């Protein structure tokens, strides 16, 4: 039976004061001038991948600073509440806190965080939120718990762009450990994906695999370069010698 994503069951009602305090601290650093830039950068217009997202105008270092300030006091109930917030930076802070907390946990608690992360994947709804959290939580768990990697097949088949991107970014720790089966399988399945953000994610992870073992990348390219979306191919070959890059691009054309 395939593992299912299930809604988080909130257990503690004492989170309200903490979450309100965190949000107030973030709002103190709000920068309206940057909001205008972020709305364009994260494609929040009608029909775009970030449609309707709201921003306070904080940079990632600013969010990290506040996350460090509150990480020790923040519970999963707090994080659950923060992830429901409409502001992008509030959700980002919640995920950064999770990454800080995860590596200090016992194994049973790590599993709770891993499942919580998957249960809330619908709120991890932009590429930076995925990229800054998926490798460090879901990826960290799956690196050490191979039997649970069956979840990747469920995620990659999702109609939700962000769940598919989570699947791909989750393979990063495996790649760094010299384990390539998962990214090669996902890359094969995503050759026909229509989303440019998926093309970039797959190409990026293939490039990382090539840094670890060039032969792995070359074999994949030799078999699939003509079928790969051009963006995926360009990302994958970015670190190869210019002559080799030209050869694969000619094959594609």
C-alpha cells in the first residue's frame, strides 16, 4: 500500500502568543520597496506559478536571523500555524526553523517532522520554500531510511508542481552520498513535464550528479538528451566542457 499524505492534527492551542510574536518581529522588517520586486520575481500574477502570494519584503538572511531567535521555543503546533499564513516570509521562517530543529532530534521525532513536512507540502508553495527545506528534512530522512523512498513515486506523479519539485530536491542528499538511482528515475519520469520550474530542478540535480560521478550524467545524456526539454538539458550540461555542451545542444536541435 502506498503511503498517504494526511492532514496534520493540531494538539496544542497554546501556540497563538508565540506565532503572533514571530509575525510581529517579521513585520517590523517589512520593506514595501522590495515587495514590488518580489511580486515579479516570484511570478505572482494571474495564471503564474506563484499567483496570489503575498510578501513582506524580507531577505532570506533577515528571515534566518529571526528564525534563529525563535527556533528553540517553537513547537510543531507553532509551525503548523505559521505555515497557514498568507505571507511568503512567514511560511519561509517556519520551514527554516524546521531545518534548524530537525538535525537535533532523536530518530522518532525526526520521523514526526518528516511526516509533518509531507502533510504540509501544499503550503510549501514556491520554489525557494522547497529548495531551502526539502533536502534538509525529507531528503535527510530518506537518505537514511531507504524503505520510505517509495514516497518519491507518489510525489512525482502529483498534479501539484511543488510536490513534484519536493520529490526532485529530496534526492540532493542522496546524490551527495553517491546514490543516483532516485534522481535518474525521477528525471526519466519528468522528461515530459510541462513546467519550466521542473525542468530547472531536474537539470540542476543531474548537474550535481555529474559533479559526483561524470559517467552517471553522461550516460543519462547519451540516452535522453534528444528528449529532454531544452532548459533541463542546459542546466544539466552547464559544467561540462564547451565542446561537449555544444554536442548535446546540437543533438537536441
